[in-house]
C-alpha cells in the first residue's frame, strides 16, 4: 500500500528535480520501521544530494501498519512532501522477535506527534503496495535509480523476479545486511548465530538481489560495529534540537533506545548513499546460505556468489558531522 504526499507518482518519477545546480541522485528507500530506519529515511529525505522518489515499509522489524502511520506522522511533523510512501504487509519467512517489532507502537505514539493533522491522502486511504510503487519508479525514471535497503530485501526481490528487465534501470543497491568476519545478531533456537537479521529474515530475497548482477554496496555488521551511538554525539544532537525540528525528532527517537547498546546501522547505510567518499570499500566475492542452521549467513566464497563492494571503514567524525548537518536543515 502507498500514500502519495503531494504529487502524482508517475510525473514525479519522470520529472521531479530539486532546484540546485548539482543533479541529485534519484533514490528509493525500503525500510522496516525501527528507530534507525526512521532516522535513515529522514536523512535521505532531507539531504540535498538525494531525490527521494519513494519509500517502502517492509513488515520486518516492525508491525507495518504502525510503522507506516508513524512515517506519515514524521512527514507531517517535518512538512516533507514529494515522495510516495508505500508498504507491504507480507510476513517474513523468519519473522523478527515480537518485542523488537512492538517498538513501532511506541514510535507511532510519540507525544511530539500530538499536534499532527495527518497528511490528507493518508486520511483518504489512497494506498499502493511497495513493489507496485517501486515498479513504477524504475519504469518511468529518466535516470538510473539507486535503491537503499535497511530492511529484508523482500520487496525489491519481488520486483526483480517479476520484472527482471527493470534491473537495467537500477544504478546500484546500498544494503544494510550481513556479517562477514564478525558474529551475527540472530539468536533463534536452532540457528548458529552467524547471520545478520535483515538477511536472515528473508535469505532467498538477498540471494535474488545478489544474483541479479546489479552493483551492490554492502554495509555489514563488520563496519557498523565500529559506530556506536555515543553520549557525546547525542549531546551534540540535543544542543541543536532547540532550533531544529528534525534534530528534536531525532533526539526523541534516540531516547527510545537509551540504555541499549545501539549502533548507527541504518543511518550509516543512508550516509553511504549520500556521501560514499566517507567510506572505504573492498571488492569481495560474497555468497549467502539460504537454509539450515546457518540460514542468512553471508560469507566470502571462492567458488560461488558474486563480487560486491563491501564497506570496510568509515570516517567516523565525517559521518557524525554529516548526520548533524543534514538534521540541522529542517
């Protein structure tokens, strides 16, 4: 399902341009509604380097109806328009833990949204599925489109399987997923713990994207483990919250995960699309296990898989400064 916030989708995919000299990067974002997903979406929407065509919400690390409504509230709170919002209610082959997914209820009920009157198209219930919206954007964009995923790859895999010719219209995938030389974060009965959740939730979808041949930048736990959300950075965010509505909202979202070991998982993935020169990438041949006790495990391979660009380092100071500078714009 989708909601159009202030434009006609087809015309937007064909012609919308931000008024600036440097041409922006046309981009689709698919996420699954957790705190860092919402923050990464905000960064992409606010960045002058990006022309955000569409956002899909996947029924992964959230309950998608709650996360979708929360996303519309964020767009309303920040007065963001020009991007079509979509969602898919399809369940994952391996659903995320319920206590993680329930965070979307808390995000949706943040007191900061109490002043919101939701965008009119959402009130009218004009929705489309994520894969349908992505199909339209890829079909009608005049330039190749970058797809950023901070969720399981279910929605984009549907497009690749049903409309394989559209892969020629994809510039690249920027994917938050995988763990190569570090442990995974899946702790499920019968699993060996080697997989990262976005891949484990739908490993066959990850393989579909891998096998498509479209260029991939992969942001794994190996690099995100180096980027914890620190009290020092949160203090800098709080300092600009008095004069920046986006910073205030970001601070409220981060407050929901205080006390946890939280990392810049999805926000660093957004940054890789916005400013890739902050990153060091290494070409690696990657494969994925699709079943058994190591389902979702991503590993280097001599005989299978394919070559992708894996992030091995990010300039921490430059990355943190980039986040704050983008959030200050609204």
